C-alpha cells in the first residue's frame, strides 16, 4: 500500500509544481476507480459524438457517470465517488434558494430612473458631462507627464541635472493639483462620479442576474422538456479533450525503489490530505523494485457551472446550512469544494525482484494488489532488459464480476481469535494438489483491496519458494485489529486456499483473416460454477498457458482493433487442452484509466463578507 501512496505523492508534487492556484486541493482516491474509454466518451459534448446509436443508448449511463465525477468532497483527507452529494444537485439547490426575483425587481427599478445628469432628452451628453470628460482628460495627461518624468531619473549623471529634474517635478505636481481642482469644480466631479457609481452598480447587478438566471434556466429546461434533448447538462469538456484517442497530455514516469521509499516517508510526515488509516497500512514490499506508469491531469469543464455569481456582493444566502467558510471541507457545508481535475494513470507496471517465479504469481485463489488496483496473475518479462513485472487488470467486467465478489465474500473477519497459517493452507494428504498451488504467495502481494470503500483485505505474509515443498504448520499469528477511529477502512483476513486439481490449458489466438498470431490479447476467464477468475495475455506467438481448475468457464478475448469474442469451455480432467480462437477485425478500442486522485478547488467564504 505504501508504494501506491508514494505514486500518488509523486503525482501530487508534479501537479503542484505546475499549478500556482492557492485553492487547489489534491486528494487521494482510496478505492478502485477504473473507467473504460467508452464510458468517458459518453460524457463528451453531444456534438463530439459521431455515433447516433451511442447517443441514444448513453443517456442513463451518462447521467450516472456525470453524477460520479461531480461528487463533492466531504472530507479534506480524500475524494471518492458519492453520487448522493453531487455538484449538480447542490448547485441547482443554491440557484433555487437564491432570491433572484427580488433582485430582478430591484434592478428594474434602478434602471427605470433615467440619468438626466449624464444625458439630455436626445440621449446626448449634457454640458456637465462634457465638462467632466474634458477636465478628467486634462488631469490624466498631467499624470502621464509625471510618470514619464520619473522614468528619467536613473539616467541623470550630475547634481545640476538632478536639481533641474527636481524643479520640473515640483512644477508638474503643481500643475496636477490645478488640473484636479478644475476637474472637481468646473467638471462637476463629485456629482458625475456619484451618478456613474449608481449606473455601474446597476450594470454589476445585471451581469450577476444574467449569470445566475442562465444557469437556472438550464436546469428548469431539463426538468420541463425531454431529458434526451437536454442531456447537455451532463456534458463534461475534457482538457486535453483527446486524451482518450491519443497520447496527448500523457507523460511516462518510472519511480525507483529508493524514491518510492522517500515519497512514502514524505507523505507520512506531511499528513496533508491523506487519511491516517491509509498511512498506517504498512506491508513488506521488498520484492517491488520500481513502478512505471503513464499519467495525465485531465481538467473537467462544465458549461452550466460558475462560481462567480456566488462571489458577488449581491449574492445572499439565508439558509441554515452555510455554503462554505473558505477553510473547512466537511458535510457541515453545502459546497466547500468541487472536483475540477482528474489524476489518471494507465499502463501500470510493477517491476519485481528477478528471483520471482511465475509459479509464485499464478494462483487464482490469491488476489494480488497494488493499493486498490488488482493485478493479473501472470508474470510478464520485458524482452529488452529481462525485467519481470505485473500488469493491472483493466477489464471492468472482471473487476465487477460475480467471481470477484465471491472471492471477496470468502474473506472473513475473525475478531479476537487466533488464526494460524495451517487453517488457511493445509489440506488432507490424500487430496491431489496442483503443483502451482503448492507455492506460497509472496509478501509483496499482501495487498489492500478497496473495491468497496470501508473494507480492506489483509493477505497474511508467507515466505515464497521457487519449488514445491512440504507444508508444515506455522506458529499462531496474532489477529489484525480493525481500525475503527473513523470507519474508513476495516482490515479483514484473507484466507489463502489451495485450488483443486486442474489441467494445463494452452490458449492460442489468431487473426481470422490471415491467421497471424495476436500479441497482447487480453483473456478474461470466469468460472460459471465456482468463484475463480483468470486474467492473462498472449505472447508474441499469440499463445499463453494457464493451469485451470476443473469446472465450467466463460472466456472473453479482447484487444484493440478486434471485436470482442465470448465463448465457453469446460475442464473435466487433468488432461492438457489446446484451445484456439480467431478474432474478427473491427474498429474497437479498449483503453482503461485508473483514477488515483482528484484535484478539487476549495471554495472561498460564501457569502462574501
């Protein structure tokens, strides 16, 4: 968990080095939030969607997504999805309860009083207003002369030049005083200024009223007319707008172990916007050598939202619940801050110790985590430098599947009881066990799962081995005590289980047209009669091998530029099986982005005093 925090700290520092906005409030997102390219596309303005069918089918899903990403923070320590505290509803309520009608009537009365001081019956300037402009101009010209004269001082060399310069300055100051007196007496300065103040105040009110009324009209139109024609209220303009289509706005970063440790120490010592519950979760991540990823700061622009009218001196708020005090982020205030920039990451790679073997990774009954991110049970090797690494599961269907939920339900909270390692991993000697299942999980993967906020799984550390060894009982281990001081996270023990026997399956994926192997095809395998899941990818030959336990399975194959292929298969014995799949080319993109944090903007004190 601490290296996930370190990555967030690095991105937070990077953002703050680029932005000087004093009200920017970076917040970590402690739960797993992954968005597919298709989901975020729905939020783009309608004129940027070319697919009419997508427009028609997207309305409800678009509304749900908009509510999620418009979630207003209720804590200064973290940001997470809270559709029940949406900027959309809060803003609309502020508009409804703001007394625009009284202001509009007052404005009409102010504008109804025509200014006879400034204009005559023919709408021309009065002689008083003409004199005002004339003497104001004379005064401004003298000010300009004084400014130009002051700039000459640095070029003066002799005392005589400085004395002459000072005499001229005295003369100019005298001229300025005379010009100001003429403006005040002959130019009717006091009367004209008073009238101009009245007119300007009416103009400010007019602008304020227009801002507030336009926003209110948008919401009223959405309620009175067809929701489809007013889906624009859920539009979000992304900046950079094309981050989903290309690499615009994306940056690659690699953080080595030493820097990860330093960043975590920085995060833990600063205690800025990080819950103590997260910072207190420490695990042995010694096998992690580095973390590599792409990141982007994606700004959220909403056409219907403007904080400016609330900052006006004309804005009044008489409700019991205050809007904001300019300091506190909590549910005690209506709009203490609002989300404005997503911190997204993709192409995450966890670089591992070279001694790690595939057998230590390939166990469908252990979940491997990097922070809240679930990693694939497959060891990848960089062919250029032979570095071993893990990838994150990016298939949202897998993350939300019943199989993963069943794995979650297998966990249990054993409070005030002692759980031994043998309770998790011992099996009767007569029961056959697959070779890969005999390998103990490694400490690096004693990971935190935060798919659902308020829950944390703690996988007990077991020493890794590279070859099967007899399992011996371990000494009793003290139970983990739940963290309850704020209720954000509750540690749960995760029982490590040995899967039943299975068969080695070779999956081969080819292009349907030319039979070329399909490289990096993502394969999602879900048990239809058990809770196992497998997330793997094909190699350059379009092949991947996986030991699959006995049972019935559904399989989904997907990769960019091919249509998704869904089929079923069975494993009825331990006999090796070769399965071949051919993919049909289609213009489809399967990009996924993890939301690691959100930049919120803290609202000033409202109403402005």
